[in-house]
C-alpha cells in the first residue's frame, strides 16, 4: 500500500465534520460537506510562532478567541462535540523517511522502533513527543521505508486545547504537508523518475520525493527569504540525493504555495535543471500554502470513501 493510499485510509474512519489548517497568519477551515467554501480566520502577528522546539501558541487568549469564532453556537456544540481534523504547520514537526532492513507488523512495536531511530534526529526530548509512522515496502529491494512524524507533546497540546474547549473532537491531528501530497495526481508521481514536490508555507519550505506513489524523502527547512537562489540551495541537494539513492533523477517538479511571480521563477529554474514543472490542483478551490493540507485531506477522504 503506497503512502497516498494510506493517507486515504487514515482520514475516512470516522469522517470529520470539519477540517482546520493552522498557519502563523490564520486558520483555514472547511466543513467536509461543503469543501468549496473555505473560511479563513486571521491571526495577529505574534499569536503563533511556528517551531518544533517550543510552544507555538505565543498568545493563548488570542488564539482561543479566534478558534471560538469558528463555532459560535456554543451551547449546541458543547452538548455534542463535533468531529474535526486538525492540521499543524509543516515546521512544527519533524518528518523523515527512515529505512530499515525489516520492520515489525505490530503498531506498538513499529512506533517503539521508529521512536528509537528518530531519537538522534530530533532537536527535543523524544520521550516527550508524539510519534507516528507508516511503513512502505521498497519496490525491487528488500528494504522498508518508514515515514516518521515526530511532534513535541507540548506543541500538540497547545494547538489542540482551544479546539477541544470550543467543542471540537480532533480525532485526527497531522501536519499539512503530508495530506497535501494527495493533491499530486498519479500521472505526476508515477513517471519514469521520482517527482519532486515543493510546498512553500509561511517561513518554511517542505520538499518531498515521491517514487511510484511512495514517499522516499522528506525535509522541511526554514526559509527566511523567498528567492530562487535560496530555494535552489535546498533543491539542488535534493536532486543529488535522488540521483544517489533512488532509481533515477527526478523527472518532474510540482509546486504549491508560491505566488505567481515566485512560482514562475522556480519553474524557470526547474526547466533549466530538466524538470518540467506543474502546480498542485484541487477540485474545490485554488491551492495555496495556507489550505493545501486541508484540500488534500478532504480529497483523500472522498477518494477513500
């Protein structure tokens, strides 16, 4: 089962009524019954400070007030919590693809082994972290690639608390970039070479390599300035990694979250590197760096129904 299929399985049982995606500038949200009507609740500068190392909610009162405005019918919602999915900013977590000779089948053993391997790779106490993982068999090789997500419990709890207080039951808590991969069409990720997916969010750049529907590499780095040079400094080593560790050099470039001007510049860079570029697309709304995870989650949910 490839990663994109696995995402579909994760998000359909039980289906949430709402999906929320958090960014430093605000909260994007949609009811799953009407995904074309995406709302956005802005946050003042400084309310959210995205980091994997510390509490991201710098102003809990302002954040809670913003969440509360998303569901004004207080009495009804507290009588029966509404099912919701909550997507955190990409840079709030550490996501990596670890390789193993063998990997256990029991979920508890899987998490324990992934936690042990990720211990040296995360800049915080992994014993105080939430760890999730998904194993993918590597085509043509006796190796297992394991997508591992590690988030500090402190980070998760401060994001989730105001939603719980507002009457939402967050049965799924994830990171935007992974469900956003559901917006990559099979034709774009099953070509002769791996597809390089580049998602820009506020202050960070997430880069993934997808090969035959499986996630083979993921990294997310801070991006202080959006210039072709700064982006190329991140993408060139990714090309080198693909050439050294995957079946071939990437054959396509898929972008998300860039302005028209910045996206065109990155596309020109891709053309010069031999990478024809495209943009992430959704059936429901234009894809941006603020809603890509939300739209990907909903489309994956419907595709797996």
